[in-house]
C-alpha cells in the first residue's frame, strides 16, 4: 500500500504568479483534504474533495482552488500569489467509510518572493 | 469561532520523563480528537486518537486522557526517548464534517 505523495517537495514563486501543487492519495482512499501550515503554526484546513467535488472549505479566499480526479488524486491551485502564501502545503487522504483518520503527505514547501 | 488551544508551546524533559501536553476546546460539537507527531521536513503522522465517549486510551507509550465536562484532553508520553523529540499537534473534528482543527503545536525535546 503506497502512502500519500506530494509534488513538488519545494517550490519558489514570485508574487502575483500562479502555482499548482499535486497530491496522490493513499491507495483505496477517496477523500482528499488540503491544509496550509505556516512556520511554527498548526495546519489550517483549506478544503476537502470527495468524489471529484469540493466537500467543505475553510477560511481561504477564492484564489485557492482545487480539483480531484477519477483516480482520487488532487491538485491545489493558488492564483495571484502573495508573500503570506509562503508555507508548507499538506495533503491528507482518508478511507471510504472512515472519514476521520487522515494520512498526511510530506508536504510541498512553497516560498513566495 | 471553533478553536483548539494547546499548551505548552515548548517542553524539555530528560530521557525517561513523562511529558504532558494539554489541549482545550470550546465547541461541544467535536466528536474525534487525534494527536499527530511531526518531524522537521515531514508531514504529520497520526499517533493516537480518542472519541468523547472514552475517558482514556493507551497505545504503547502514548496515553490520551479526555475530560468531556472540562472540554480538555491531554497526551502523556511514558518513558520518553530522544527519538520522541518532535512537534506534537492535537486536533478536533467538528461533528458532521471531515476537517481537522489543529492546535498550535508543542515542540518537545527529550534530552539523552
């Protein structure tokens, strides 16, 4: 059974640019959530995808958007990057019928300059 | 606003000591309380979790104590080892949702 994998591991972008982060969920997991973790802080919920549709969203602006594909992999897109978007972005997946135990990937470290 | 408050921010113990990390919540609609361990450069990994109908749960050297009336829960690490040095996060899941609300984290250092 493979774990949750994210790509890329590190990324540097310029303010105003757009970025796409990718996540492959753990085998058999159909729900994917994205979190933003600023340095020294706990992860903050961005949104969740289930059956290719957004299923809950945290307090993030619309320039944060996502997709889930038929194979349950997912993308996080951020438009018009701001300096405060610099953070570790975490993807987590959960099994069908067991929506509370989440398995996290290693994250993508995004730096906006 | 739904929040989970975690303390202390950092903790240093000697090897073999029992560090205790505390969390408190305000919303009674939470129904799942996990603890995660995170090493530098890695994603959080689930350690142990509890539901509000249970007052204590043990898994290996890790114990969660849960006080529903006080809206508090804590993590105890028995016989702590230098390899336990990491950041620990408590979290809570609001009923009917699948999102986690995390505490701010506790950086634990276990001295050899």
